[in-house]
């Protein structure tokens, strides 16, 4: 498939039965969709399964795409919904201990290992949030969607996105308050 085709043209070509159109569409957006699944799911395995479910759903329902949003946003919403469906089906939430014994020791120097440890601490805190709050916060603060775009993606009101983000930020602030100590950020 030529690179000059738009996402909408590729999706329409797929619906018409053009063999490699959907594969090209996925090639363009695979990294974004995988990162979305990882951020929305509790485990890599759940993220992979949810992404597979979402892509199968998108492949089957491509004919129902109305063009009211970008194809990337449409795929994003399908992935998020597949992840949330899997979380609901699993009905078990991993508990992550935040006791001092399980937290990584802060490094004196800022190096690649310290960066990785900081990322892990933040990820742990992020995954203690309820899925709806985490999804809203990731969409707005990590993915950079506006509140209106996130509301459209997740199928909720803008006020709901704002309140979910506010609650999520408040919870994260409580969980990550120990980082205010400069000795814990080096």
C-alpha cells in the first residue's frame, strides 16, 4: 500500500476487500496502540490480549466507521474499551505494596538506572488508580488529548474527564508525596 494513502482511505480500502490495507493501517499506529494498551492494562499479558481483541474488533467492524473522528482516535477508543472490558472480566485487582521495604532505594546520582527506578515507582502509583481514572489521566496528561477529545474517545462527558483527572492527580500526589524530599529524587 502506498504511504500517501490517508488512514481513512486505507480503512475504506480494507472494507472494499483490499488485502493489505488494514495491515498498513496497523503498521502506522501499532506503537501508539501498544503503548495505550500497556498504560490501560495491569499486566503486559493483559495488554497484549486486549490489543489483539481490539484489533480483531476493529478489523471486523471497520465498515461501521462513520468518519466522525480520526481513524487513530477510533482505534485508540477500541483499544481502551477492550482493556477496560478485560479488567472487568478479570475482576481481580493487583495490590501493590507501597511500604518502604518494597520501594526502590533512591540513588545519589541521576543515571539510567535511577531513571528506570523512578519510572517504575510512578508506574506503580499509576496502576493503583481505578481504571477509569487512570484511562482519563493517561489520555489527557500522557497522550496529550484535550479534555474534549478524551471525553469523545472514552464516551463520557467532559466534566467526567475533568473530575476523573482531578481525583487521579490527587491520589497520585498522596502516593508520590515522598518524592518532594530532594534526597528521594536524585
